[in-house]
């Protein structure tokens, strides 16, 4: 293959794209002097971003329970029901009544992670004067600008420019042998473009092709390169030829050295009814690849995965069941794949290193159309996930009686979220945030990242939502009442044991709904003395002492 063929295949210049385990990977990064090398030399934190292309319908992902009647009236043919076997999943009974939300019934994976304290939901994310064009809106999210900005660089690329010195000329290095950014898939986005305007990606389908392509463009470079724009690009290409081979060998090495957790299965197919083209999970293989690369020692800092299909103008739901269909399958794919990814990271001992987030170019309108679908809207929720996330819901349910030109009003600018993740998670200082063009949002950060501190006397997120209270009376004679709280329905067992660990009384053994439970137990026939009562119900596993008089 001639050099011009190589260039023709380079949709946008980069260190290279190739496939690992049949997943195409684009290598991306920034190129200016590292501004805080000393401060971040020992950090290994990773940010995993998932782009939902097409405009996700946030109202059917995060249902405003506190305004259910208004929600249903706006979209009766696509609304998720509040009763029946496939009703919405109540997210968190401890939230204030006006903030109560439900998740789509197929988002059990994210619900489980939320219960573990590993998911935050940011309500109403958009930007001022948001547009309705898929590609323009997506590029705004990628470039990190306003609605009227036309930048040639992306916020991820600008961030990496400030972090790594002289990329690509001085890289790879022993401290950073991997590309600072990896984009999964064959598409090339604006997100990782640098400020100098030189794009950074080529697309190849498999490792053999990649190695063959690199080899085919070998040979002696020109003795001299003119100091012109053309010469600069030519010098860049020559450098990329060298780096592409190094990165290909390195990533193949960490891929082969890495593994996924035994016993963790990434879901491959939506288990309910949906169009045939929506059944396969396109996200699982991408997140499985990220986990395997990290387990093999990959030091890439930002990963970008993608899943499309969210432009649901028609047949968003099955006409006979609004809880199934195209959008339900997409929400399942995200929820189940992210749950498997987190379980994988935990099994690999890597979950302390990774925080992830989902985003889409816009949401959908609150009012459904006559084709069992929804049209382009504005604001939508973002899901932030990871062990080090401050779990909870940030923001309020949208006021469905006070729409903005028929659309959901913006509560949070998307740059508030990305600013928070870059500084509070990745450790970027103010100077780097200015270079990333996010300086205006440093005073508007959100409480998304945990500082790891434990407040004495305060229950943890999980303990506040799955708790066994003290029984009353205690000491007791004749009877006592046990009280406990479940944030999620669970099969519950509550038993009394003597001091030798022998069960002496079964109080509860049945499936129970979420909420507060109070059960009065008959203590007659029990000898006076100390007993232990133990409960097991999903995440709740606890024991306390009861004294019988």
C-alpha cells in the first residue's frame, strides 16, 4: 500500500485505530507541555465516558414519580406504568416526596449499583439555547462550548494537552507507554482533537490489518521537511508512523496480559420484546475491552465508548406494552453492561480507579407523538457511576406544568458535570481547567465525587437505605417489635438465635416490598436471657441483641 493510501484511510489523523477482540479502537491524546506533572505523576485514575447517540428520552429512563399524573397525561402511549409486574422501579424511598423518581423496569443493573452507593443521577442536563441537530449538538458536547461556538478542538483533547508534554513527539514514555485517550469504535469524534487542529485517528478493523498498514507505509522519510503548514503535517504523519507501531504493540501486549473477572458475564441480548436490530447489546464488548486493558496495565486516562439508536421518533415502545421495545432495549443494554463492568472492575481490584458517565446530545420532548415515539427535546439526566461517586440524585424533578416552549428546562449545564469530573476526580488544577475552557464552571461544580471521608455517627449511604433498627421493647417480655427498612424489594429472613448460635424462632421468611417494616414477634416459651436477632434481605445483613425477661 502506498503512502497516499495510508493517508486516504486516515479519516482523521491519529496514533492509529485497530481492533482488539474484534473491537475497533482509536488512539487519541493531547500535545502541549505537561502543566502539573509533579502533582499527578502517581495518579492512575480513569474516566470512562459513554455517549448515547440520538437523544435519550430521559423521562422514560428517570420517571418523575412525584408528578406521575402530569407525566402520564403528556405521553399516555409511551408512559411507563406505575402498577403491575413491569411498573417503574422506585429508586430511593428515602428521597423527599417531591424528589421521588423511578427507573425504567429494565434498568435493574443501575438500580442495584445505586443501592450499593455507586450511581449518581444528575437531573436536567443541557446547555443554554440548545439545538435540535444531532451532529451539531453532539459536537457542542464534544468541544465543550456554547451553542454558538465553533471550536476545532474537543474538551478531552484540550485536557490531555495540559497533562502530557510534547505528545506525540516525546511519547510513548516509560511513565506513559499508552495513548492518553482511547475511543472505542470506528467513528472519529471531535472530542479528542487538540487546539492545534491536527486530528488524531485512523480506522482499521483488526490487528493484522493494523500491523500490515503500518509496515506498508515504512521506508525512509524525507531528509528535510519544510517549515510550512504542509511540512508540519507531514512531520506529524512521519512521527505517527513510528508511534502507531509502538502503541499497537503495547496495546496488544496489555490486552494479552489482561483478563476479565471469572464469573462476570456481560449481557449480550435484550431478554424481552424489541425490534430485531435492537436486541444485541453493542456496549458490553466495549466495556469488557476497557476492563481487560486496564487489568493488563493500560495507563490510558480517558476512554470513550458509544451506543446509538436513541433517535426514537417512532416505535420507541411496543404498541401493546410501553415497557418494551427499542428504547427499553437500549436502557437495558446500558444498565446491564455498566453493572457487569462495575462487577468486573471489582473482581479485578480496579474499581477504586474508575469513574464513568453517560451523556447524550439532547433529551426528548415531554409530549409523545402519535407514532409511539418522542421528538427532539432539550434537557435529560446523566448517570455517573463508580465506587467513588457520591450516590444520590442531584437536582429536582422537572416541573411538567411549567415547560419551556414545550421542553424540559435546563437545571445543569453539561460543563458543570465535566468540570467536576476533571477536577474532583482526575485532579486537574484550576490552570488546566482554564486551558480546557471550563474555568467559568469552577464555582458551579456538583457534589458528584466522594472524598472518602466517613463522618462519625452518620450512617453510610447503604446503611441508611438498608438498616435494622433496634427492637422495642428491649429487654422484652411476651413480645417485641422488630423494625427495619429496605430500599429494594427482597426475600427477607429474620430469626432469633440463642448464645450458642442455634435458631430458636423464625420471625420472617418471605419476599417483602421496599419500605419500612415492623413485625411483632411472640416471645412466649423462650427462657429468660440474651438472644441475637439476625436479618438477611438483599444488601441488608445485620444482627443485634435482644434480652428476654
